[in-house]
C-alpha cells in the first residue's frame, strides 16, 4: 500500500481521491487569492508612466498613447473640457443616423410635443394652455356612485380614501369646481373642509397650482382638513380669515403639480439644464477627502501608500497602552490627538484655546482675576455680594431686612412679574424679612420623661 505522500494528484477532481496539485502553484492559481479579477497583482503602479507611488490621474508625465491634442479643435495644450473654441459636433444624429449634426438640429426631426397641453409646435416652457391630465389610472364611475364613495370616506374620516374618491368624482364631473364641491360638503354636513392656503414663498419654483379644469399658475393651494380653523402655528398666516374668504380663494386655487420644465442647477432659472446654461459655471464645494490612516488630505485609506497603523479600540486614548483606559493613565496628557472645539486645531483643549475671546473674569469670593471662585481658598468677601432685592452690598437677598420688591420677582409658571409660582396655587405673599419668628415653648427635661430606664423585655 502506497503512502499518502506518494499518491497521484487528483487534478480531475474525482470523488474520494486526494486534492488537486496546488502545493507549489502560484497564488493566483490557488483560489484566486493574491490578485484582482483580471489576474494582475494589485499595486500602485501608474498606468501612464509605469512608475510606482502615484496613479495615472496624478501623473506629472505627458499622457502616453496619444498626441495630447484637444478632441474639439485639435490644438495642444488643453483638453476638450477647457477648449475656448466653439464646440464642434463630431457624432451621428440619433434621428436620421447621419453625421454632421446633432438630433436637436436634425431637419427630419418630428415636431415637439408639449408636455403640458399635448400640442405640437411649441415648447412646454412657452405653453400657457390648460393642463391636460392623464386620467387613465383613475376609475370610471357615474357621478352618483363617485359622490357616494366620497361621502363614505368623509363619514369614516379617511383622508386617503377621500383623496382617491375625489379624483374619481372630478373625472366623473369635469365641470365641477372646488367651490361647488366645498358648498355641497357644507350643505350635507361633511367632515372634510377644502381650505385654500397661501403658497410658500421659497423652494417651490418647480411646482405650480392647477385647478380641476387645468388652469395653470393659480394663487392658492387646496388642502384637506377636518376643521375650518388652523391647529398648527405655521398655518395661521396662510389660513383664510373666514368661510367667505375661503370660497373666494377657492376660485383661484388648485393642487400642486410639477411644471414639467427643467431647472438649471447652475443659475437656478427655469427652461434649460446646466449643460445648456450660458452663464459662468459656479464652483461646487466638494467634500474634503481625508485619509484616516495618515491624516493627509487628497486620498482615502484604501489608496494610502503608507504603512497601516494597528490600533486597538480598547487601548488607552492617551498613551496607546492596551493595559488600561485613559481614565487610569499615569502618563501626562498627550495633546497631539486632541482637537479644540473652538478653533478645530490640534494640541489644546477648548478651555485653553488661544483663539478664544478674552473676558475679564474675577473670583466672586475675593475679587482676584487669576483664578475662579471654585479654586479660591479664602472666605467670602461680603463687600462683593449685591442683594437682588435692594441692590445694596454686604448681604444676600434671603437675608435682606427690607420688604420684598415684588416688581423684581418673575413667575416660573407664566413668566409674568409680580408673583411667584406658589402664589398661583393659593399661597399668599409675605413681606420679605417681615415675618416674626415663631416661638416654640418647650419644657426642658419633660420631652423624654419616663424614658430614663430601658423597659425590660419579656424574654
């Protein structure tokens, strides 16, 4: 019987036979470890010059494999993105598949269809016609059945079903307006109110208010509420003053819809995108990339060329020892990794920040400016104490001999001056320092009469 070291390698992966011969194979041939998916070793060699230490995007050498000329004008010294000459189209039209012009300038291009009115011959940004809604997803119901479902959702106080039923009824009765529906709900004692609110001033440039008939650019926005009075502070200023005012607003109100007009992220105007913007490009603030391994800016830890630091998350944050915590560390404080909360610089705490504004602080006990009262070892100097009741020095307000000045007292419950929180619960005012001391008569020697001897216990 042959020994285990003499058995033939099982390169065919037969069941029950020894494993394949990978004892001395390259790492890339053993389970794919040691390289990337393409079989090349993972390193930091530049693809442009072949040297290590940087990537191709950071290579100072000229680009290899090309002339270095601009793809737009053919001149050297700049790229296509920085080309000062007009952009020359060098592709194939997507409409006619011919070269020499883009699809936007194609003579065979079909007429543009407006996204707002579904008409031809004009752009959506130039359209002022009524919006044509796509109601294919809305159920078809008779006006009577649609109103019955609307009333059922109103009785159950279910706003989700009410909104769905409202769309079904608006499709069944295309001539009904918000005013007609609101009046009918009030006649039948409905729970839901159609309230016309003032629109918010900022942040809604891409939206417009459209009524049930498709009228654009309405003044007010329609919302559903269970009450005709506002219950939120932010709605008070936008709420109508009366039911009559609400009906008047509903004549020029609508739901929120997208304008279907693009907004440029470069200049903030409607009608074009940033690619077609003619204004100067604005600089976008990029997030600073900082390596957590070497703390340098410009790359991540996965691209760091320096040796990785082995850090123990349970080690002392002061000296790095794994034997104790920072609270038990006997070494002097290491301020190299301390970041100040005031100036965001390393090397000191916020209380020792040299960039902090200087305030004249003096000890409340002795008046010295070189320390605070918590570090003072002297007795309290009463000449530095000012009474909050009479503004005189030498005593506290609780020891003031004058009557209490209630004009300086602020209630902690309602915030008004002239009384305290206890006065609102029926406790009367007393003159400050005017209450006479209560004498407690006590006969000396009788309070523990009969207790001279310890009583004998029965056991």
